[in-house]
């Protein structure tokens, strides 16, 4: 039998999955998991082709159609208009899941002192500032209904010292700090705010440009206690747990799903 959280508050919940530059695997798996629990899912990304992959995979594996919308996160007011449109259509917004990565940086990692300020700004914008924008867009609706779940998928680079990923790690750590403060601020409104920190995930596309960093990842795999990389469904079910009634007493946490890479 497929594991289910259906009897624990996800059925009929309105879920937004906002992703960018993190690939198709996790947004697809998150959509599949929530739809299988009979939630109403809206998936958005800055890249339309990612959403086409998500639609195809969700339909193939679950038989469901997912609502997908390409959005320009940089366009002023775009995110707010999107969330207000969902509120008008569905009457509520229950869950926000963000998954903001920088997948295209993986083949081009370099020492901090060789990075330009433009590269710092890009990472801070795509990871931290957009987390602020999406959180701010849904919080008024959640306060009004006295209920909400906000889950930010981040990375164990927020806790590990990782060469060539200093700015990325700092941005992810900032999201974790933001989450703790926001959780304390919003608890009175029955809104929980958490992070899920993933370790190294399986990478499907192994092209020429990605071979050097992938070789490094293989070395890292040997020091992961569980001796393997993570799978997207292992992240998605943790996110779904936090979004369900079973996660109602968990807030302000940064939960590791990383095979024991970090044991806080």
C-alpha cells in the first residue's frame, strides 16, 4: 500500500509549490505527493520548460493534472497578483512550499575570492530575496484564515562548510534564520514555518560540463553515513508531513533529510 497522509488534513488543502533553478525532480515529486493526498496544487517556476516536464511526469505517474503557471519572479507585483488570483479562485491558500536553487552554478563553482559581486547578488536574490517575496505574498491570507503552513526546501550547505559554495551556503543559512524568526512571529495565527534541508540528490543529467563536480560528489557519497544520495520523494514526504495535521506541532525547525551528513 502506498503511504498516505490523506486522513490527516491534506485533502482539499490549497498548495502552492514555487520553484526556480532547482530542476524538475523535486517540483514534480512534490506535486505528485500532494495531488495523491487529494490536495489542490498550483506549481509555478520561472522556467516554462520545467513546468512542461512537471506536467508530463505528474500525469504519467499519478494520472492527475497539475495547475502550472510560469511566472517572472522579478517582475514587481507578479507574485502578489498570482497569490491573490488563487485566493479569489479557491477561497484560501493553505500551504506554500519553496524550492529555490541554482542548479546551473554546479558546473561553474569557483573560490569565493574569484566570484564577482554580481554573482553574490544573483545568489542572494534567487535564494533569499525571493523567499521573502513569496512568504510576504501568502502570509496575509494565512493570517486572515488563522491557518497556514510554510515550508522552505533548502540545503545542508546552510550548516556545512562547503568549498566554493560560501555565498550559496550563507544564503541558505539566512533562509533558515528567517524561518525561525517568522515561525515565532506567526505562531499566534496557527501558522507553522519550517525548513527541510536536503543533502546531495541523485543527478540524472550527466553531461560533459557536469563531470568534474559529479566526480567530487562521488567522493562525498562515501562519507555519507547511509552511503547513497537522496531521492526527491524522500524530501517530498517530509514536506507533506509538515504540511499535514501530523506536523501541526512542529515549527521553526530545519529538518535534515540528508542521509546523516549532518547530525545536529
